[in-house]
């Protein structure tokens, strides 16, 4: 059987499920809850960004709030910028995010720990919204919705991507089916739970992802909230590739670490995407390449490229389906294209997506199918080649 047909079928089912979640949102309980909060901001050479992050927290007006910046061995003025804003600063050697957070946690006085990346800013009232679900004794982690900030074409694509992923994660949470790969740049954790699990784990490049799985393994819940934050995203291709390979490697290592519970969460598809990249992406690329000579000879190469690199593709394919025939691969490919277009558009607009970003939406297959598909193709080889690097300092 063609691996591409298998992957297209799985993805079509997944997008259909996501469409259902978006069309019929669950209820999110809201209770008044204002625990004491310590915001930990880990920072490594973030003198240009850490001030924005601190000011966004100071503007919250939240009662009983403490801010600690962890300067993880910076060689710039990160600590000086933080100190000038009147917050507590702890310095460590460059030990990595997880160990830096663990060092700061020992100094934290709040009952709830909010982790905020130094390149992330939060919107008004975000902390109050973020901690609300923690009133439930079974909820130990809560997360917000994340928007992408940056300049250039790659940042434009990521604005669509982050809006889509945030809304899908929120939809899962509202139905009591949280996914374990929330954005960790802005999250709240009960301090008692952190102490119970021994803090953030430094043995993978994804301490946030690891903590989410640890909570689920212990039968605890993760709640999505409407708290909003904006984070700086990679603007260059090398930095994007580095980030996504690190995320992919973290997913594989953490899936192996917590393999005892994989069978309990079939929808989480821990290893599906890198497997698709390794096995499905070459077939997809082959399907694309093999028809290029014919379209060149017919003078229709522009239409052909637009069909692959934009959402014109699903619409055009639907029109030509009776001509091409109803072969399984063709039908599932068209279905996947239409479903993905509908779900991404719906989630993007629901999450406040701006119409000025519509060109990025229209050409999203360029980013999502080809660029991210190629990165997914690299994840397994990259993980194997760097497996002996057990110290994940970043």
C-alpha cells in the first residue's frame, strides 16, 4: 500500500475530528481564584527582550505577585536590564533552562509558578485568566493561547500556524482531552506539583513537554485558558530548522521516556509526524516532481505550482476530480486539502487572525507541506545522530 495513502487517510480523520471540536466547543469552567504567584523568567543573552517581558508582568495589576529573572550565564546586560526594573535576579552559570528554573524555584514564594520566556509578553489580565483553572485540585498545569511575533515571510506563516495550533489545543482542553504539547513559553504550574516531581527535568531538550506528560502519567489534568501571550519566533530559515529539530527530538525522547502511557493516548500521535516526514514526505515529493515535465510541455506550470504551493490546490483538485478519476489516493488527497483549509481558516479567524495575513494563509502549503514536511523528514536522522548529546544547554 502507498504510504502516502495511509498518511493522507490518518490526517483526514484527524482534521475531521478537529473540525468537530471547533464546531462544537466544550465548556470551560471559570472560578475566581487568586493564589500567590511567582513569575519565573529564564533568560540567556536576552537584554533586548527581557525588559518587555518584565514590563508586561508588572502591568498585570495581579495581587500577590513576585517576579524572578534567572540570568542563565548571560554574557550581555540581561541581569542589569532586569535589575533596573526592580525585580529579583538570580544568576547561574550557563546550565540550561531546566536547571536554571529549578534554581529559581527554590527562591519562589508563590503557591503557583508561572513560567514566562524572556522573549514573550503577556496581554492585560493574562495571569488572572491563566491561574483560574488551578482552583480545581486535579488541574496542576494551565496554559494560554500563543501568538507569533516577528518580521518577514517565515514569521507571517508562523502567525497562522500559532493561531491555528493555539485554537486546536484550546478546543481539545475544553472537551477534557488535552494534548501534551502545549506552548511552554507561558504556563502556570502548582508549586506543590513541581516539588512532587522534582522540578523540571533536564534530561531532554523539552522540559515543558516532559512536564506535561509527567502530569498526565500521574493522572493530573492540564487546562487551556484564554490567557494570551505573544512570543518572538524565528525569522531566518536556519533558526527555524534548529528550533523544529529540537522540538522533534524532544518529542521522540520524551515519548520513549514515557512509553508506558503511549497506549492511553492514541490521538496524541507522538511519533506520527516525524514518521510521516520520514516515510510519507519522499512519496509526496515524488508525486509533485513526476508531473512537472508534462506541465512544462503544456505551458501550465504556473497553475501546477499554485496547486501545490497554495490553497488553490484543493479547490482546483475538487473541480478536476471527475476527470482524474476517483482513485483512493486522489480522493483522500483532495479531502485532506479541503479539510485542512477549512480547519486552519476557522481556527485562525476564531483566534483573532488578521486579514492582512491572508496571503500567508493562502500560500500556507508552501510552509506547512513542503518546508515543515522536509524538517519532519530530518527529525529521526537528526535525533539518532545527536543521541549521545545528553546535555541540552540552550
